[in-house]
């Protein structure tokens, strides 16, 4: 792997509350599309992030927490959304 000149290696962690932990893997998969140059690793109750500069830590932290929250909402409302689609599309 080639290192870029002037690239700053950044490492930090984002704490994930217990009620969101089971949604972290799916959220991390979605985040890889947004941040392909970051390394995201699930470590118990945190997501460890490694990146090569150019990404604001605050923005990345915000995006991670938002993605985990959205994944939880998606999972919790899936049954209701499936029932609505079935009711609308069936005759």
C-alpha cells in the first residue's frame, strides 16, 4: 500500500451505547461506502476508526453515530413496513 505524502494517520474510537450494539456491523458496512479510505473495526462497545488524513474527526464521529441510529430504526420498523406493503399490494 502506498502512503500519500503529507497524509496524517488518525486513530480514534466512537463509543456505541448498548442498545445500539447489535446494529453496529450493518452500519459499518454502509459507512464503508461513504468512507472507503477509513478502517472501521468493531471492538466490543466501540468502533475504532483509522484514516489517512483529510477527514474531520467530528464529522466522521457524527456520521457513525447517525448510521448506527438509522440502522436501529430500520431494523425495528422492518416488520411494520413489510406489513404495510403487503396490505397495499394484496387484493
